[in-house]
């Protein structure tokens, strides 16, 4: 049986992500390839030995062919179906690109990328760019990725409270308004 170079390269990216997540002390839950339809795994964030319950979905692209022509980060072609799928995910989806020759990776939030692109009205998205100034390493998991997961969890809480504001039950409405009013943003 042959083991194609493309599979080796893809596997190297998954193993790199798994290693960085493990070094951070968090948990990587891979998705078996036969079930992979656009998400390669999940990162379950752990803070000082305690699982936080916060998850991030991860799409991993591995290979030097994804390196941007200008040498600053990565550029990955995407289709509309995948963008729609990732944008509808209930947990944040991050795109991690890995360069085997550099033994380095970078990440970006898919939702933030789409929102930024749409805000600047750049037309239809044909590729996701992943900047090299956002390396995928243990420090970024503890800061950038944890911050993203926390912000999205906070967002979901606020949506629940907003729903309560429309409840027919007076106490539930008041509880919803109280939480929104007390929120720092």
C-alpha cells in the first residue's frame, strides 16, 4: 500500500497542532478523516489544569503550497459551501495553516475573517489569508484563542439574555435586562 506524500503533509499539520495544544495543557480532539467534512478537530481549552468547557473547531491546512506569494503568511483557496458551513458553526472556527519546511503555523478566526472581508466590501471570498503575525503556539492558545472562545461564549450568553427580554414572564424579562445592563460592553 502506498502512503501518498499529500497524506504525509496533511498528517504533519494535524500532528503539529496536536503537539502545540498538548504543550499548552489543553486537549485536542481530532476528527477521523472519514468523518471530516470541513473540521479537522476541536481544541478544548484547559486553564491551570481545569477544563474550561470552551471549545474551538479547527480546520488545518498543511503544506508549503499554501504559503502566500509575498512570503507573509498563508493563502488558502476556499469555496462558498465551506465558508457558509464554518460561519454557521456554533463554536468559533479557526483556520490553522502549517508550513512543513518552516515547522511553523499561523491561525485566524474564520468568522472574523469573513466579517472583516464583508465590512470592507471586497466582493466574493475566494481564499482565506492567514497572517504570519498570528503564530499558532502555546502563547497564542492562552491569549488569542482563549480570548476568542471566551468572547463567543459571552456573546451566546448575551443572546440568551436578549431572548429573555421578550419573554411574556415579567420576572424573566427583568432578569434579562438586568444582565444586559450590568454587562461591561
